[in-house]
C-alpha cells in the first residue's frame, strides 16, 4: 500500500491552491495533456475598450481559470525553437510579441512561428522602455517600423499564415502613455498588457520562476501571462510550469483580434500593416 499512498500524496500536492508543493523545474515533465487546452481554443478581444490586462487596464475577457501565453522580446534563434517544441508537445498555441529589429534579421523564425499556428504581434522596433517620453513623431516611427518588419517577414507567406499577424501591440516594459495608446487605437491596434508575469527578466532561477508564476496565476485566476523567450531559466522552467498549471485545472487559450479586428486595422486610415 505504501506506493499508492505516496502517489496520492504527490497528486494532492499538485492540486493544492497555493504554490507549496510545486515540483522542481528540473523534474521530468508529464506527458502532453490535452486537458490543458481550452475547448474554446481562441478568445477574440473586442475592439472596445481596446486596452487589456488588469495590471494596467480592464481584465482580459478570458474564460475562468484560463491562461493566454504571450512571449516577448524575440525572435531568438537560440531559444525560440525550444519554446515551439515545448508548446507543440502540449498542443498549446501562444502569441509572440516580436521586436522588429530581430524579426527583420530572422524572418524565417517569424514564418516558422505562424506555420506552427501561433500568432505574432508587435513589441516595437527596438524595445525602448521609455517610449512614452519620446516625441510623438519619433514614437510613431518606432511603432511603424516594428509592424513593418513583421509585415515584411510574412509578405510571401500563405494567406492563413499572413493572417496570424495580429493588430496587437505591447509597450516595452509596459511603459505606455494614453496618447500613444489612443494613436494605436485610431489605427485599429489593441494594446495588450497582462494579468501576470513570470519575472523571468529579474534573473530568477528556474525553480523560482516556476513557484512565482504558479502563485501569480492562482492569485489572479488566470489571464494573459508574460514570458520572455530570451531567458534560459524560463525555458528550463517552461515544461514543468505548463504541466503544473494543467494539473491545477488551468487551461490555455490563444488571444486574437479576430478577422474583423484584422480587417479594421488593415482598412483603417493610415494603417500600420497591409491586408
């Protein structure tokens, strides 16, 4: 009976609502588990109010205890392929907020992300964390150039992949301004903040990233989650993180502006990318 009791104790620990009992990030992940993918699959963000993520704005309208994974700062040729494989193994689709200068250098990675069914969106051209303090003309050029890099990377892609360029923007460092957010909104671009982050950019170890993220998602009941594909400890934590969140009853969805949102953006006066 002792092995059975041990197994029951492990399962109970996984389901506890706090971060206690979270397995080590170095532990062998469980097999891919389709229950972790929400039946809804994708969630369309309405055009209004146009700014989402209750770290700064209204709560993102996701189903209860669901998580939308978003990855910032790529495409990174070292770590992005590993992230894609981890997501593929679990049938999870995400949204990648790419930095334009890196997308221009590696358009093949942008195309590969969309080929695998993930969405891409803009995180600016050069990732200036003080963009709100730039002159309007400089800030507008920075944002335009970021979208243009993604648009160019997907220019020759099949229509179904090109349609995965989303009219979504995330300010670097979440350091936005009402004026720039309004300028984006006039062009059909939604601003996406988050309900929580991994704090992987702080230099935390993989186990700390795992424990903190589980705790944050439990406290918020899910939502948009920010991860950084450029942080190796996040990559190490990712398999156990996804499996632990699944075991705790969370499901994963993919955010999108939907076909109507994309049409609004491409047909807006002075659009930031083409149809």
